[in-house]
C-alpha cells in the first residue's frame, strides 16, 4: 500500500486567471491539509526544490503524514501550480473584460492517496491489542463501530 506502481486518489484540479494562481495553490494545499486534520493524522507540508518537482510545475507543496512503524513521514498528497504550462499545450484560454485571450493557469492536487491514507490510519490508530480505533470523522460511515477488531 505504500510503494505501489498504480494507486487510487481523488484529484483536485483548478483553472484560474494568472493573477489568482498562487492563492489557488495555497487553497488546494489547505483543502488537503483539512482532510488530514479531520482524520487526526500528524503531518507536515514541504515545498519542493526545483530538482524534486515535475518539469511541468512552477511550485509544488507535498503533504507528508507520519508513519510510526517506519519512523518517518511519507508523501500522501502533492499540490502543484503549473502556471500556463498545461494550458498552452491544451490551448485552454479565457477572454478578459476587454475580449483579449489569455492562457489560464492550471493547478493539480491529490486530495489524498487512498492506500497510504488507509495505511496511515491503521498505523496511527492501532491499539496494544491489535485493534484499530476508527477516527471520529469516519464513524458515521462505519455503522456504529468505533473500533475494528480481529474476528474470532
């Protein structure tokens, strides 16, 4: 669940005017952070250096969550501002108030990688007896369960 070639995630995509794209990057990063806060998972945000970013990105924030069994933080979400790189390749434009065409700025962010999120919950909420306490925010979806226990 940690190092998969292919995995499921919810992707956030945003088209903005160029002057709004840097604020939009902070917004989508904040949205991913809110999911981790609601789950009660320890995390931090790092801004990638240019050598670590995709060549399409102008800036990327990675959210990394704590995995106690590995004694390390691991990436669980990545939010990038690609400015007009993707828009130029796809010819995505908008007209301003004067009717002039401009390329939009595009932003991408993974809401959270599903497998890693499940692994983080299992590691961070595991009890001494091997059971797993269900995070408060997920309990409404668990049919009244507060804990996952080994079946006898």
